[in-house]
C-alpha cells in the first residue's frame, strides 16, 4: 500500500504542512481516547448513552483513538438497489455489508432497519450497529426528494443497535417537518440509551447556481451542522466543503463579514474547520462523507481523511467507494483511511 504522502501526490505539502490562521485548534474539543469522559460526560446524556458511545469508540482498528471509521450502506433505498449494488451484486445480501465492515475493522456499520434487522442475531454482538431511521425513496413517480420514516427507535433498540441515524434535508420545503420528527426520535433514542447521528444534508435548487454548487459551501453546511448539534446529535455527518460564501451568493439568511475574512480561508482544511466550529466547537463530532465512487477512490478518500483530521474532525463515513468494488479492494481503501487517523504524525492544523 502506498504511503499517505504518495497517495496525496502533488497535494501532500499543501495539506500536510498547512498551519491554520483562522480558528485556533486550541479552542476546539478535539477527538482523543478520553472524548466520552472529557466531552460527552458533561452533557445530559444518561450513563447508558455514554456506555454505547464508548463501545462505538472502542471498536475496530481505531478503537481507543477517539476517531471513527464507519461503513454506511443505506444506498439501496437512497439511490436504488440496482444503481448501488449492480457493480458488486454480493451486497444485495446485507450479510456481506456486515462482513465488509468486520473485514475492514470499522468502528461500526450503519444501514437500514431492514438490512440490519435481517442479520441482527448473528452480528449485533460482533460489531456496533447504527440503525438508519429515515430515507428518501426513489420509486415514487415523480420523485419527491423527502426523508420519511422507515423504522422506529424501538426497533433499533430491540435489534441491539448502539445508535440511530437520521437525515434532514436542511433548506428544503419539508425540512421543518423533518426537524420535528428527528428531534422526537433523538429524544426517545437518548431515553433508551442510544447515541444519535445526523446526516445533515442541504437540499434546495436555489443553492445551486450556474457557477457553483453551494450545497457544498462551508457557511451553509456549517449552519446545517449547528442546527444538528442543537437537535442533540452526538455526531454529525456532513459532506466535505468545496466552496464558501453560500449566503452571499444565494442572497438570503444572515451571515457576518468575519465569517469570510477571519473564520475561514480558501484552504480546504480551514473550510472544514468552520464546520467543526459550528458543531459546538467539536462537542458534536464531525464525520465527513466519502462521496461517490470513481477511478481515484483511494486517493480521494485519503485526501478527505487528511482534511477532516487536520481540521479537527472525528473521522470518515465512507460507503460507495468501498462496496462498489471487490471486497478486498474496498477493505484496502477503508484501511488506508484508517491509517491517516492512526498516524500520530498527522496533527491538527
């Protein structure tokens, strides 16, 4: 396996030697072996929630580091099973999803209530389960792009999950209903002792112009993260930012000049740090998504991991780059990402 520097190629110095001049790393609640004791224990979470979160952080190759490597496979609903699994049909069987997570030594596997429920008795005690509660299904015609509940918190609890996951399309017409549904679900999950993870995606046609896709803007995604932390998400999943000034480009909402002059720069690590800042300065751990599959999956995944870690993030949640290829190749990509977080020489910028 090539080294991290080799995989980064021409971006190695740019990413590995960057020193952030925006928000100081000393102001962040950064991941570490004591994160549950140092950060989550200060919250109103019950001892059962703390135990389940600790089990999440203790599992797999990154166990005990405070960083997370999670395999998420809910694309059978979100993108259709055919589009997701045809490149590698073994993953129509949920057992192979679990096997990939175990083979890759992940902290946890995240999937649908149905997928995890179908093999729960065989695997819930072998790897932490994160049960995804709501989805955007693509069979309704025309497509509506809405997150609706497919399962309940109680089902997740009964199958032995340590946490539940949910998505909100912030900015969409349906977002206010989704916020209320997820708020209630997360409250009940914490009552039952489960951790909570929010997929904090933006969704509005106005956020995409002819020049730029501001669904990936640091300021807009940062606000989605802030709302997620306000909903008591213990961990927030967000796409890596690639641009900024979404508020000014779309010309709505409220922002401040200092967001762009002092709290961010054009560097991807600084753009991602602003996401961490919005997660209550890191109290709600930020995990970035791996994105879609391409020929440069390995290089792109490692690059995303370096940016996330050096910004102050908590890890990577990567699915399609891994399961849309033979299991050994997919596992190698996940392990290359884990190597970034295990490498103590890759520090906060």
